[in-house]
């Protein structure tokens, strides 16, 4: 089942590569080069990698302290619900444990590696 999901994510990202290549470089069938393919693979890989990586390491929880202080400042009635920051943290902390998130991250890394391989072939 995981292999099917991984292949589905790969197919979706390859369709995204084909669409972006179509927009920037023209038809992928008639108008392709190693340079254009490398650039497109890298663009899609980077665009997908960075937000996925940020979600994977839980960087959204970085702003919980700021949100708690703004909540206490602008909505004093919330102090009855969340007496301490620990109460707020226990209620709002998000632990990402999605397996699909890992698969998307793996495919994005794969696309970036493919772009570097194509770029090294283009330069040779």
C-alpha cells in the first residue's frame, strides 16, 4: 500500500513537472533539453521540499508563544480557558505523524537529486 501511495505522489509531482515545463519552456515533447528538465525538476522539488520539511519538523509550533501572548493581550476572557502557557501548549501543540508527509518529502528529495544528475550531465 505504501508503494502505491509513493508512486501516486511521484506521478502527481511528475505531472507538475510537465505542467511547469510546458509553461516556461514549451512542449515537453518537442522542446526539451537537459537544462530545461533539470531546472524544472529542481523547481518542483524545492517548492515541494521546503514546506513539507517545515511541516515535518513542526515549525508551526514555533509561533505558539506569540499567539498565546496576543490572545492574552487582546482577549482577556481567554485567560479562564488557558490559565497558563502550559495549558495553552497542551491544547494547541501539533505533533505531525503523517506517513504521507514522509513520502512527499522522499519524492521531493528524489526530484532534487534527479535535477542535480541532469545538471551534471548537461555540463559534461
